[in-house]
């Protein structure tokens, strides 16, 4: 499975868990987003679809599967700091949900995990302060096992 395919699978699982999961009681924690809802996929090259064509990037596939209006706000090379500088542009669009997938470039650029974590928390806080729901999508952790096709989430998340 390609890295973009793995990312789509992780995003779908995380999204399903965040939207359809029930807690200790029988009431859903969150109602399902209706058809036509605006969802912004905010992140880096994995969100953008680097290495994929526009039809197979995960935001496009998610839009087709969910019937939501999914806006791809992924930018190749973005770090968590870059995403944080763009977060106000995202809030101005008043989305129903933001899928936040960022941190991989921070690892590649050897940015301190505490800095990355602080940027991600600030991004989430900004979105939530505007009553925008957020799903954080963990990006794969670079490790020896990842070279052999076994990706795991970065412990940062």
C-alpha cells in the first residue's frame, strides 16, 4: 500500500472514531456530518497528495466517499509552524470540521518535538476557539521498521 493509501486509511479510521464513536453511555459523542458539510484537510505534503495525482490524494477520495465538500489545504513542505501561520485563513472559511495532519516535515527538519507539539496544540486551540471540530491525524514515525513497510504513529501524537 502506498504512503498516501496508508494515510487515507489512518485518516478514515481516525475520522470514523472521532465522529461515530460512543462513550460509556449509548449516546454518540458527535453526530455524523451530513452530506455537503465543509471539511478542510489542513496539513503538509501527505495532505496535499505529494506523489499522487489530484484524483487519488486523500482529500479528493474522502470527498467522493463521504459526499462532503473537502477542501485540500495541504502544502508541500509545511511544518507545524507553517500550518499555525495559516490557521486564521482556515477559521475564516468556517468549516464544519478540520482534519489536521502535520508534523512529518518537522521530523525531517529535526525540529524539537516539544516545538512541534506546541505548534499543533496552538493550531487546535485556535480552531476550537472558533467552535470548529478537529481530528488530529498522526503522521508515520520514521524508523527502521518503516523502511520495510511497517509504519507506526509518531509518539509525538
